[in-house]
């Protein structure tokens, strides 16, 4: 039951945020600084999601040798995305780097 | 759209696997995906449901990672203002990072706007159907995927592919760096509060840098 409540709540939250200005309110009724602040939402939120994926495992910061493949793969994917603006470039180069380094670390150390 | 599709399949699959891993039933996992249609919100919700967080905490965390939609909604509202509320509600429900990006490009092209909502609908459905199919595949196949594949890392890579083009100015870069640093510094906070702290800190940093550069 709790799970269903959470599901409905998450669904409502995502819908209301998407519909906010499209369906309900005119964005021009908000102060200029508020609308300006919105443009920093994607870089901030996405960076806050990506960073733990590279530097944390199991809920704690992990920069031990086990984490090297993830960190390196993330950096490779950042460089690749910078040059080729599509999702596939990041996934292919990142996963290839991750698997390659995991294999190397697993076999030669 | 085709490259976006290729990134979406592993992402949807991981979201399906995560739903089962968090203790949701298959029906609940699919319902979460059909109703919220947002990979990031689904994954964050699953992480919090897995540790039996209070419902309000789960919803709040999903809302914070979905604040991007507020920005997309504000950016595209004027172009959709001529449609009736049902169209606007439908397109809102279907809006994602990728379909917003595709439609924003389309709306910036010359030509009347009256029919471009069909393009929005089309690009959104091209993501919606494969997304739900990959989530269902993840829900069904879930536990059978070996952990050594590190499939969850494909999700991080998907976000990197969204993050890099979102950083266009120095203020954007400052926002991203501060948010990244705060996400690690605040990592010890419960209920994924680090995400909230980092996001708000990044936004504030971006605004401060912009204000300072304009002086």
C-alpha cells in the first residue's frame, strides 16, 4: 500500500512539474530572477546525479583502485560527449573503457 | 532521435531491474514507469523505496531531480499556448529531456508553429513506446543480468550525455562544478538530501557567477 502511495506521489510530482508552465501558470507572472535561475537547473541537477555515479559505491565515497575503471570511463564519456553530441557516443566509449579496465585490473594485478 | 533511442534501451532496462530490486511487484514497477515516464525519477524513487523511506521523502526526492521539467516547461510554454488544455496536458505528460531538446530545435526552425505540436507528439511517442518496452523487459528479466556487466553504469553515461551539452556558458560550468563538489561533500546526509543540497547550491553558484560577470 505504501508503495502504491509512493508511485502515485512520484507520478503526480513529475506531471505537475512538467505541466507547471505549459498548463497552469504563465511564466511571466514569476520574477525575472526566478526564470533566470531555471536555466541552471539542468547543469546542476545532472552534475549532482552523475558525480556520485563516478566517485561513490555502496553509499560511500570510493576512490580506491576498484573505482578507477568507473572514474576513467566517466572522463572518457565526458570527452566523447564533448566532441560527438549523442548518447550513443557516451555509452559506447564509456562501457568499452569500463569493461576494458575491469578486465585489465582483473587479469594483471 | 535514433541515437537517443539507443541510449534509452539500457536505461529503461536498468530502471525495470531497479524496480524489482527495490521490492516493488512487477505490476508496481510497470505502473511507476507508465505513470511517471521519467527514468531519473523512477530510479531515485526505487532507491528510496528500497530502504523503506517515508512516502513524502520519496516523492520529494523524485520532485527535486525532476526540477529540470520546470525549466523545460517554462521554455516551451509560449509555443504551446495556442493548444487546448488536453493537448497541453498530453504533451506535458510525455515531455522528457530528449523530446524537449528535439522540439526546442524544431520550434527554433522557421515556419508557423500551429502544426509543430505533431512533431512534439511524434518525437515523444518514439521515446515512450521503446521506453516502456525496455522497462518491462527489465522487470521481467531483472535478476538474470550478471552484476559484472555493470549495466547501472550505462545510466550514469546517459546522464553524462545530457550533462555535457547542458553546459554552454562559464556560469553553467560553475553551476555544474559546485553541484558536483557538493554532491560528494554532502554524501553522508540521509534520504539522498545530498542531491537537494547539491542542486540548489549549483543553481545559486550559476546565478552568482552570472551576476558577477555582468557587473
